[in-house]
C-alpha cells in the first residue's frame, strides 16, 4: 500500500501516440444511448491526457456532466515488422 504522500504516476511518462477505442462494450453504448458500432470506433488522444490513477483531471468550466474516464492501456514498445 502506498503511503498517503506518495504519488503513483502514469505507466508511460511520455507516450509517442495514444489511440483509443470508443463504445467498446455494450454497457457503455447503452448508457450513452448510442448504438453498438459494427466496427471499432478508433480515435487518438492528446499525449498529455495520460494521468496516474489518483491524479486530478482538469475540466472546462462549462462542463455540466463529464463522462467518467474509464480506460485501460497497452504499451507497444517497438514497431510491428
């Protein structure tokens, strides 16, 4: 267990690129009211969007109902050949 003053940071400090998959399970589609996609909905994220598990997230002041961030990541250390 981490002491209260220790910070657990992101698993990769300076990623080159971040790709995400949206609506990747039926429950997420249902809660957003959107149909389950027939093909993966792939998009990129800013590399500054990666945080540690307990880090604060800065939201725009006009955000009334932010979506709770839920994500897991896979780190690819070398290009596919």
